């Protein structure tokens, strides 16, 4: 695809989404289109400075899960539908940058008990990630999300301020690409819609992971919580590059609306050893 054609290309993509063709066409066709669209997207090698949170509602009242595996990524054989960043049969660990985003993403209900895994990246270990929406966030707010170290922020800022080495058309393409991906990954999955946004985003994520073997995670803006961020991580990285900080059970006392929840911590794990949780 010629860079001069990028404006029409993205217009066609928006039109395709609005018309719902992505549910009608074959996955391979969508994949080819996706590979064309994300050609040249930059990877960001960064260290997270924020803690991450993953939540799972309890299946039995007052009965917390007793292993990290139960609250971690779903086993591939149990994934039977398209999710935000994984297709059926593929496992991904989802997490968020704060508890409010976790509760909003889960559409937490009054009285619900949610077990929360809190973890952070190990010192000196970086995670190679594609950060969808970082450039768009900078364009809109004049700063990058405060989830990365200053060195990464400086590197990212270079993407928006490069001079003569990169043409104006190329810079515009990269900004529009990130804005488009942000729009797609923020879109809600509507059960009665004639198209599946999850099908599109899962194929996009699959293309990213398959075309960049060193890619370990994808950051993207939250759908459920304005301003929140989610991360989709290859499931084996939890043991390899992250430390578990705590595991707690929170009960939702009230959903006040607008992503504001009144919650109460009901339990905190006393021990975490060899993947097992002691209460």
C-alpha cells in the first residue's frame, strides 16, 4: 500500500466496520487486510512502573480460588469465542492498571465478590510491548500515560517529533494508524450488532504476535473505564517476568456509576507458594 493512499485506506476500514463486513468475510481476508494496515507499527521496549491487577468473580460465595492458575489466563481449550486479543483456542492473560478499571471491565455488580491478583514487573526485566493508543494519548493530552519509565516516554516522544528523516506523510500515517487502532480497541462488543469487534481485534492481535516473535504484550485503552488501560500478556510471562504482590477478595457494596465503586476487602491471602494460595 502506498503511503499516499493511507487516508482513503483508513476511510475504507471505517466504512467496512460500520457496514459489518468483518463478520461476513473469511478470517483470512480480514487477516490480510490487517497485515496491510499495521505494516510499520513500532514496537516499544519498556519497563512498566505501575502495578497491574487482574480480577475474577468468585464462582461460589465466600469460597476464594486456591491456586494462581485459577485466576490467571484461561487454558487454551476453554477459550471457545473471540476475545479482545485472542481467538478461540489461544490463551492470553488480561490485566488492568488499577482496580477501578478491573471492576468496570468486569461490569461488577452489587454483592459480587471478586478475587484480585496484584503483580508488577521484576526489576531490570523489560517487557516488549505494542502500546496501542500511546501516541494518540500524547497527541490529545500533551503527555504519555504514566505507566512507563521516562526513558520510554522520551523514545515515544521521538515518534511524534521526528524531523526531516521522516516525511510528513509517514508521521501522519503513524499517528492515524495509532488513532485508528485506539478507536477499534475501545469499541464495545454489542451482542445484537451485525459485526463482531472482538473478531477484528483478536485477528489484529494475532497478526501482531505472529509477525513479531519477540512481542510479549499489547497495551490498549480500556473500553469499560475511561482513562484506564488494559494489557494482554502472553500467559507464561507471569512466572517469568512478574512478581505477585498480593491476592485479595473484594466485595462490591455499590455501583455508584461512572466507574465509581464502593467496595470492601473481605480477605487477603496469607501465603502464596508454588502457585498455591493460602487463606
